[in-house]
C-alpha cells in the first residue's frame, strides 16, 4: 500500500505566490526604468562632453591660428620697417659721402682764393690798393670757410643719425627673430591633434612661465620698435634733405661768390647759365614725370584688365546660384553681397577708365610742355654760346678752378659749357 510523502517546508498561499510575482515584476520594471534613465543621462553626458571637448579644441585651434596671424602681421610690419630703414641707412650714407666729397671739393676753391690773394700782394706802389677784387677775394675765403663749417656740421649729424638708425635696425632684427621663433612654436602647437604621436601629459602645464608678458605689452613693444624706426627714418629723411639743401646752398654760395669775383661781364653769362640750368632742371623733371605718368598709365591699364576676372567670378557666382532648387533659391546675404560686389567692381572700372583718360590728357600736356622747354633751351644755349665767345680773351688769362660736380645737384654747369662750346664750334664751321 502506497504512502503520501510531503515535503516538510513552509508553504505559501496562492495570493502570496501572485503577490511575489507582482513584486518581482514591479521591481524589474523599476530597475529597468532607473537603468534606462542612467543610460540616457550617460549618453547625454557623453554627447555634451564630447561636443564640449571638440569645440574647446576647435576654439583654441582658431585662437592659435588667429594669434599666428597677429604675429605674422606684426612680423610683416616690422620687416617692411626693416627694409625701409635699410634703404634709409643706404640713402643717408650716400648723402654723408656726398657731403664729404663736397667738403673736400671746397679745398680747391680755398687754395685758389688764397693763392690769388697772395699773388695780388705782389702789387707795388699805387696798384697795391684795397679794390673790389681784393674785397671779393676776402669775402670768397669767408664764404668757403663758412660752407666747410656747415658741411662738417651736417657730416657729424649724419654720423650720429646713422648710429641711431643702426640701433633701431638691430632692435627690429631682434624683434623679427623673436616673432619667427614664436611662429615656429605656435605652428608646431597648431599642427597637433588627437592622433599626433608626440602628445603626452606634462607636469604642471598650467604654470605661467617666468618673463611672460600681456598681449598689450607685446603689442606695445612691437609698436614701439616700429614707431621708433619710423621716427628715426623721418629724422634721417629730414637730415638728408638738410644735407642736400646745404650742399646745394654752399655750392651756390661759393659759385656765386666766384662769379662775383670775376669780371662784371660774366654776370650776364651767369644769368644765362642759371636760366639754362633751370630749364634743364625743368626738362629733367618733366621727363621723369612723363616716365612716371606713363608707368602709372600702364598700371591703370593693368588694373583695369585685372578687374575683369573678379567681375567674371561675381557674375558666375550669381549665375550659378540661380540654379538652386525650390525654396533654397533664397535672396540671402550672399546674394546681396554678390550684387554689391558687381556694383562695386563696375564702379571701380568706371573710375579707373576715367582716371586713365585724365592721365592720358595730362601726358599729352606734358609732351607739349616738354617741347616748349626744349625749344627754349635751344634759344638760351645759343645766346650763352655767343657770350662765351666774347669771354674767350678773359679765359686765356686765368684758369678757372675745377668745380665739384654733385651727383645730388641737378643744377650742373659743366655739361652746359660743353654744350655751348659744341654749339660755338658748329657756328664757326658755318
């Protein structure tokens, strides 16, 4: 006979069983909900931090690029100033050399004047008088000594200014060198990315390096170097102009006094020479202006041709954007900008054409003026030639001192004498 064997354990009721199932389901739902919330928050945090990290890196990459642009812009300014100051140093050196040659040339005039005074002391009896020639010779010595003193003063000033220019020159070189090194460093930093092999954690990367400066101090330093160079160049330019004026002034003084010491008849020749020199100077300036104006006309024509390409680009962009589909065919800022660009270019082309026409009219006027000046030069050269023939007897008695020819002085007289002698020879042949 079979017997019933029951498990000896706590037994639950059916409601308890259903309650337990419901509790497990409820807890599962709750845990899944909490897990879902955590997953969503984690996803949002990942997206937010990834975007923040990416944009922070992009922003700093842009800042590095902008900083390199600032450094490059200042480097270009300084390099331009360096180029200008080099040219100014060369120009001032040439002006100083020219003044030294002018100073040396005055020695011959002084020797001739002193020799003339010494020779005239050999006069005897009533002829040993203090006449106008003697007074003019004494005045000539005084004028030459004053000219030498003025030239020597300008030479000393030029030497001092050259030292100041060299100081500014060295400071520019130092600043440019620093900026090149800074550009190289920032270029390396700009080239780094998340996949670069040479990136690593660094100890205390947030430290402020000793000797660091603010942007304002950096800008003021470079600006000071540039402004100092420009100030020295301006002072040098003024000094060069003063040197040129002094050379011309002293040459004119000495030459005027030499002419005054000669016979009164030479005053008229001197007036003719001055007039001829003025015309030669005007002719030289007109020829230079013609050359400059012709070059400007060529540049205007080149610029006028160069505007066709940007205008074509703007037209093509406008035409291309007409093929945008449906609602994207928008009159946006780009559309208005391109239209404004076309109007601007058309206005520019019209302005260039107008200026080109004005330049061509001015060139025609210059050629007419040049013809008139050259005709007048011919008249005055012929008149001077006749007066020089009248002075042949006087030239046989004395040998005029060799005159210093300044490369910077356009009022030269020796070429005019040669031209007049050639004209005289031609007249004799006729």
